[in-house]
C-alpha cells in the first residue's frame, strides 16, 4: 500500500496517491465530471488532479471514496 507518514511540527499525516485509471473508470460508470466528484467530496477539483500526480492527505482520499461509495483501497495506487 502506498502510504507514508509525514511529520511536520503540528501533526503526523498519512499521504496516498490516487489511481487515476480507477477513479476515471468509476467516474465514467457514474457519468460524473471531476468537478461533480469534487463537489460531492467537498474538496476542490484541483485536489483531485493533484492526487493523480502527487501524494495527498488520507482524509481527502477517504472523502473521494465516500463520495463514490467505494472502499479507499479501490482508488489508491500501490
């Protein structure tokens, strides 16, 4: 599983990378745009795009999974 612990002076954060193919396939099945997914997950569309390229916070990944009604493991890159 591709998650790492990043320590900063406030807290320890788990970060993950989204599996772009999995997210795009789920969006296609549900006929929703990136902006619609972002609105459902209550994050910005930029956060989703950043998740494809870079690691993002585990909480954001959880929001995407909840908005898509799937398990987190289904959309993270290993």
